[in-house]
C-alpha cells in the first residue's frame, strides 16, 4: 500500500488504500488536517505541498484542475480531499498558511 510521509508533522507515516483520498487516510490515522469546505473541492485549505513522489499521485480531479488553472494550486501541490496515491510513496508538508493552531509542526 502506498505510503505518505508528512515531513513537518514529525514525519508521520500514513498508508493510503487504493481509491482512498489522502484526507481520508490522514483522518484514519487520527491526524487533524484543515479542510474548510468539508472535502468538497471548494476551497484549497486541504492542500499539501509535495516534496517527493508527485508522479505517484492519481490524475488531477476537475476541482484540482480548476484551481491549477486559476493559479491557486501550484504545480507541486495537491488537494488532499481530492487526490489519491496510486503507484508509489510520497513525501509532503503542510503549508504554513493552513497549519492548525493546536498542533505542533516540525521543520
Ligand atoms: S477541503 Fe476544501 S478543497 Fe479539500
């Protein structure tokens, strides 16, 4: 099963089942992650900055394509409520703008 490592959350490891979104996998591990619109693809607060393994993600969804085209989702970012991890591992970080106040983030 593909694995996501969240570098600035003490390198927590999350296994992502086939077809499962990253957000669901993070939540299943008990990791709080901002998702202001409730995972409906209508905000960008759930995004993750991908540092390794971008090629292992599933294709951009329609919502991700919309935000990518209007400049609100960078080439190295994905929306965790939309994306899946399909054929390999990945490493990412929580963006500074969406860090939750009650969590302690590492470098
Ligand atoms: S939670 Fe709003 S787009 Fe993912």
